[in-house]
C-alpha cells in the first residue's frame, strides 16, 4: 500500500538500478535496524552514495505524505468515543482531541548537545502531538531541543501563523495535562488535586468530591494519547525513549 501511495502522490519511480519497492525496503531496513550507511552497503550491495540518496528521497517523500494522512478531524462532529459513552457525554461533548509531548532519542553536534538533553539527561528531540479519540495523530511537530519545555513548544506553534496548527473553533477545546496553561480552547485539570488514573485505582476507585471526579474523567479521556505513544514506542520503527 505504501508503495502504491508513493507512486500516486509523489514523483518517485523505479530507478535504473533499484525498483521503488527496493528503495522503500532500504529505507525501512535503515530505520528499523538503526543501520549505518556501511551496514546498508554490505546488506544491499550498493554504494554508500546510493544508500544515502535513496534514504533521503524516501524520507522526504514520506514527510510530504504527512499532509495527506495527518490532518484534523471534522470539528463539527462529536467524536463517537465521547457521544456513545455516558462517562464522557455530555460533559466533554465539545472536546475535539488531546495534546501532549514526547521525546525521541536523537544525535546532536557536540557544541549544542546540552540543548537537547531532556529531563532524564538523554539527548532527545521534543515532539508535540495532537491526537483524536480514535487514536489517530492529527497534528505533529518535531525538531525542538529536548531541554525545551512542552508548554513552550505548544505556545510557539499557537503563535506562529505558518505552523498550520489546527486551532479549535469557538466553543471547542483540546484536553491538555497540567504542564500546559489552562486557557480558552485548552482545558487542563485542576492543579494540586489527584489526577492520574493510578491514584484512583490505589484507593479502590473512590473519588472525593467534584474536582477529583473531573480530574479522573479528564485523565481517563486524555489517556488516549498516552496509548498512542505506547503503540508508537512499541514499534521497532520508533527511536523513542
């Protein structure tokens, strides 16, 4: 399917020495095995320059496809995951998705490497993701240094007129966690109130008061993006931490 889409949506075709299928397989081999150029040369019996050119072309083509496959949902519709669940409906009927950040292991030049060290001192890139409740990414931006706080990444995207960020329409909002500001269009949980699902489970599911109940439902619904990250990081194609 990927090869067919690449043929239809990009200018990629068979080359003189490599079919498009072989080019895609080289790309998948490199990212799934974290292979070096030399390893790919030996396994595919092509020159280092050919491997580099093929990898770059396929990488750019797949990045181009992101505009086709990663797109916001219809904001006029109430997501089925909310509409048909009395736990969330009608309380979150105007919610259109959830936002969070995650880190991808990276390599950086020695003169700037400290800028990419995240909370765990690993060298990472910070990735901001918007996710729908059927576990589809609807917006992704990456490339930020791992030391940059998630809230700064989001604020910059919101303020950048060229970011193509899918701003929620009036009356709609995204769910965000407590690392982000609670503001119009972006609903965060109550601070200093038990929030995480594990907090409620430790107490046998007992909820104390309306603010805890809100936080519990907020966490339960926002957990969709955590599940998305779990699926992504479980993939051998992901360099995540």
